[in-house]
C-alpha cells in the first residue's frame, strides 16, 4: 500500500540534491550543489559557466556507473573507447605525439588517459564535474574543448564505511568495500578496494570463448593530515590491474572471399598493386577461399577467429594536495604522478587459418602460377595487430587565491607538466610458409622481409614538457554585475624519435628508418566575462575566451622518408552566453547556454594509408566553425515526482580544409588495384563538412517517483537517451562514415531501509536490447571490412549496499 504522507530522503538528480523537510511537504526544494569549476567553491546555479555536476547521490539515483552513463546525461559530451570529445573537440589521435582537446583532472592532476571512466563505478569519487568550453585560463593544458574533473572522497571525521555487491546477467559480479575514519586527532585515512568481473557479450564459434570481458582489480589509499588549523594535506595512491579478452570488434557486412589478381602496367609489366589490401604488403586477399561466411550476419554477438583478442592494463597514480589558508588568502600545491602500461592484441585477418588459405595455383606471376615458382600451394594468413604503450606523467601546480574584503578578488598560479611516452605498433604474420612466399617476391618489389615475421613495426618515444603561468581577477562592479578577466601564458616543448620497419619498403641493406624531431610552441590565452543578476534566483552571463592546444608530430609513418610531419598548434576564439534560474521556490532549476567557436588550424584526425599500412594521423584544418545550444533542467513537480533532462544541438563546418582521403582506396571497387585513383592521391575540398564525434541532436530525460512502503523508502526511475546522426570521419562519406541516430531506455528500482543502512537496487539497461551502431571505423587495409562499436546488450542486475 502506498502512503500518502511522503517524506523522501535526500536524493540527487544530475547536478542537484532534493532536500525534503520532514515536517512540511511545502518546504521540499532542490538543494544547492557546490562545485569547484572556477578553482573556488561556488554554487552550481551561481557559477557563470556551462557545467554538469554529478555527486554520489545523483549517480546512485540515475545509475551513473561509467563513461557511457555520463555521456547519456551530459550535453555535447562523447566518449569512445579511447577518445573524449566535448562540442566536437577531442583527442585527434591515439598515437604519441598528439594531445587531447579535453583535459581530464583527477584531484586537480592532469592526465591524458581516460580509463578512470570505467575503473570502479566511482566508488571513491565524491563528485564529477564536466566543464564545456575552453578552459585555457585556469586549467592545466590542452583543455581547449573543456575539462572533466574528478574529486575524490576525503577521510571522514568518524569511522564509517560501505560494502557493495552486485550480481547480473552475463555472469557479472562486483564486490567493493570502503572504510574511512580518524587514526589520530590530526590524521585520517580512507581505503577502498574493488573487484569487477564479467563474461563477454561476444562468442567465438571457433573455440567457444567469450569476448568483451571485464576483469578489473582496483585499490586506493588516502591520508589526510590537518597539520594546523590553517594547513591541510591530502595524499592519495591508486593501483589498477586489468587483464581480459576484449571484444573482437563488430564487422556487420559480408566477407569478401573472391580472388584478386595482381594489377600491372601493360607497357612495362611493373607491379603497381599486388593482390590484397596492402600495396607492397599482402599479395593476396587473405579471405580468398574462406570456408565460412561472416557469422555476425546471423548473430551480432558471434565471431570466428583463431587469435584471442587480449588487453592488459596497469596503472599507478599518486596525488598530493596541500593547502594553507590565512585570513585574506590561501596557497595550494597540487602535484601528481601517473604511470600507465597497456598491451593489446587482436586478430588482424579476423578469420580462422584452418578455414582459409590462399591458393597460389590460382594466382599468376608473369603468366606462371605462383605455386610452381615458390613451391607453396595454400598458405593461410595468421596475422595479429599489436599495440604496446608505456607512459609516465607528472605535474605540479602552485596556486594563490585571495579572500579579500571588498569588490576585487584574484586567483593566480604556476604550472609544470612532464610526460614520457613510448608506443610500439605492429602487424605480424605467424605463418612461415606465407612469409616464404613474400621472401620470393622481395627481389621483384624491392625492400626486404623481416626475420621476425613483422610486416610492419613502428616504435616511437615522445618527451613533453609544459610550463604556464596564469591569473584571473573579478570585480563586483555593482551589487548585481560582476566583471572578470583572465590571462595565461603557456609554453610547450616536445622531443621525439621513432624507428619503423615496413616489408618491401626502403633500403634492403638497412630497412629500418630512424627519425627524430623536436619543436616548441607558446601562446597567450585570455578570457573576459560578465555576469548579471536579474533577480534573486536568475542571472545571465557572457564570455569571450581563447583556447590553445599545442602542436605535435605524426610518428610511426610506414615509409622510408626521414621526414616527420609536424602539426601546428590549434587556436580557438569562443563566444558564449548563458542563463541560469531557480524558480518556483527552488523546485525548478534551469541552465542553458549558446556558444560560437572560431577555429584556426583545428587538429583533425584521419586515417592515412602509406604502403598499405593504415594508421591514424592528424592534420590541420586552417579554418573551421562550430555553434550550439545546450540545456539542462530539473523540476520537482510534486513532493513525489521529479523530472530532469538535457538537450544539446551542435552545428559545425570546415571552412578551409583540403586533404586527401588515402583510405578511400580501401573502399568498394577502388580496393581492386586502383591505388593510383585521384580520390586517394589528390586533396579533396572538405569545405562545409561537419566535425566527427559531434551529433547534431542529443537528448536525455529522466522521471523519478518516490514513495514509502513497508517502512522502506522506494524510488523508481525511468530514463531515455537519444543520440542523433553523426559522422565517423571528416570526409562525411554517406556510404562509409555516417553513424545513424540511436536511442535506448533504462529503468531502476531502489529501496532504502528505515535506518538507511541497507540499500537495494534492481536495474535494467537498454530495455529493448537494441544493438545499434554507436561508432564506425573505416574499412581495414587487411580485411577490407569496417569494424563498428555497438550498444551493449540488455543488462540487468541487483545491487546490495550496506553502510556502517
């Protein structure tokens, strides 16, 4: 039986808490949320910036467990496996030598890795703040598109803790524990551990193994010391160990199993493009004669390969925040160190060698079957694609914040960042017979064949150092109007080198190419803003700001050229107007903003194909523009009913951008030997094309209902998500690059015991079990097929939480 006298406990929705007065229902309102986006503690609804904030109660209510959940409820945010973008601005390249466009800050420490989105359901995270727009004045480096800030929980003044267990479909299990309290009067501790296991969604019909697993062990320890009444220091240490079979990707089209003969100049007989997708690499279509069709066409979660995909990831992170507060100012030091390791392996030919095999008797060379020349008949491919990366990051920041009486306030600081990154990318063929055939052809095409069976191997190292000084001041012009101005000087320097080996490319006597490059860039960025209070609960703001992303290098290029492509730094001029209001006695909160971006030398990701090897590179678009509208709203319509939602509209276009689509020779009929087609070798005019990773429309909506039953408090929440059409590459090719709109529904039922020590949550994500495409890659130069990412299948489970 549902009670009519509703007294819901404090709950959070998106950025705001619902505080319910136990005596009068009329006092129920949306509670104030404090954010630190401006490096000061301010109310979310009084902060003149586009911010989404998610505290612990908000995440529990809405089921925000990972990056996908954050994306669904944040305007203009996109997160893929390795990339984060806000308003279309993100990391242009996964390789060393490039920089992210969105800064990720963990307790104020900048890093470039986004694994934190999926480590542990944010067990030890107090709040997540997502700042949209350039943060070039106050935040570390390369936050031209925005910043995502994670704030950890602090040790508590009294001993407390929680235990969490979750069981769900796909054999998913989660166990977590956190304990916090004082060791002495001045020293507090927080310790937490998390273990997540899950079977995969994909099934390999060849060996019965499942892919897309999760096996993550996470641990953290925080110490907080209150040295004096004015001096406080927090040290946090994190360790992570992940090792599992990742998914093998989703190929959603038929395999090409036809024979492709070599293409030669009719006058000279010169081989322009031997059969297969790698010009000068693979002489054959690796799936020629494949005995099976693509199993994914019958069941989206079926795959058939003989090399298990594998991912191993380890991370060590340490941060320190030490702050001294006086009557009129505070000084804060923020420092941190990251070390990151990742190794991945996938089946590059995406097939089973025992079921495939190129029949060299059907392939002719100078009119003679290749099998008669080499002595090898059928040689199936057994190729792997491997990425090994190790990185070390450290940063230090010293910040001064005024606490003056009067109309003026000042915030300023010094910043230093250093990273050392190493990466090895390789294609390796493990069939010695196939390598022997390649060896036979070496004298005819030049170059050499690897003794270690590498078709391609590129190793790169980049050392980056960044220095900055910044300051921002605000002036209360009137009781209702505040002016602010900020200035930052940034200096970046990079030194890097690489060495690459490409089969049949370069000097046969010395086939490994060594390169080195160093460069530096500096820039002054600034911000001017005004905010004006319209009434006690409404205000508007406007800002003009610049953003900057340092330049970089394209290393690991699969050619014999000693030159390194240097990419220019990126600049942005941003205009933004916003409105925030708390209406109906603080039962409705509204936030909206309109922005316009003017880019110079926008860094754009594209896939380049050189000597048959497809690698991600980035280039500059000299001129580009973007604009959009964003909205967030929450309304407590009754004491029992809360609705919330977000919407974003984004428009973008390149104005001056010419570049070639080298990957186009892997598409459709162009794959059959037409590597010299002008589409692949000449620059294309991309004026008017839209940015990738920038859906035009994005919507989320949540409805939560609260009631009491059996002396327990109950909450039911239904959520809807919609992401509009977007493009996977800047070429906007409708046949290969368009990601169609998709949507999904989630539902949660949560109940709390009378003393609120026990909490039970049942949930279903992706209720309709739709498996729409969420990301689309260009066709591989190995398989001729594109690999997609798709919505996870329907997930359901039961979470039990005990607090003490």
